[in-house]
């Protein structure tokens, strides 16, 4: 995906996620997400913080005693007290922006919206399609990273093969499924394993986290 196509996709994903959130009943906002200890409203609030700059992030990191995970959790929980309409508006306000955090690439906002969209939709039983080309671009970035996902280390010894794109990675017994399902597994979401098949599935299942508490870098 070239830059223009990438950002157009991010805009579309943010817009459609805002549409989904706008439809939620009050109880659904309080429903647990795929991320352990995070409600739907907490994940939505985390997404609204995508444009947080260093001037705000550094003091938050100090308050979290240097723990990045704690900082992400604390800032999301603080933002999640906002009314749902305000959280939806915050996500819509990012449409058209090409900002991303210092030290990250333009692919991090794509990972964020694709994965967190599923973190919200799946436990609510709502269908949210993952575009294969976008998922492939995100999966390539996740596979190339170490922290915070450590995908290559966790999934060493299996070959991941997408059935709806030409994306593939690794070597060993084959694990195949949609690019979206593979992206969820790469980012530590156990629910993605159920959508996979192949001789390497049992190995990938054994290496999947028992919970999905890891949150992608906010951008």
C-alpha cells in the first residue's frame, strides 16, 4: 500500500468504527473487550488518544513510574469517563489527519484501528470486516517488530499463510487463515486461533497468550 492508500484506509476504518460505536447500547459500552481488564469504552478512549504528543505523554509516563503499559492503561481509563458521544467524536476528529507518534511509522495507526476494532466488535458479537490488503500491511509491520508483540519469537516454528491475500511469514508446519485472523494472532489475540487451520495450529495455540492485555503503541 502506498502512503495515500494507507491513510485513506485508516480514515475509512476510523469512520466505520465510529459508526459502529455510535450504534452501541449503554450496556455494550461497559462490556469487556478482548483485552483483559479493558471495557469497550476503555478501548475506544485509548483510540481517541492517538494524537497525544510528547508534552502529555512524558508526564503520564512519570506518573506510571516508567511503565509504558501502566501509562497506556491509566490514560485510557482517565479518558474513558467521557460520554460515549464524545468518544465517538474524538475518533471522527482524527479522520483526515496523517499524524503519528514520534518513533513510530505510519503503519502503527493502521494496526491500532484494525486490531482495536476487533477488540471491540468480537466480544459484542458484531461483524467487522478486516480488509485483506490492509491486514497484510499491518501484519508485515507487526512481524518485523520486536516489542510489544514479539510475534516472530512467539510463533517461531510455524509458517503463517493467508488465504485471502499473498501474505506469509515464518517456516515450519503451515497455519492458514484470513489475513485478519492472522493479524489478531500476531498481536496476541487468542480468538484468532479458532479461525485458523493447518498442521501448525496446535503449536500456535499453545503459544498464544491466555489473555490479550497487550495494547498496541498509541499513535
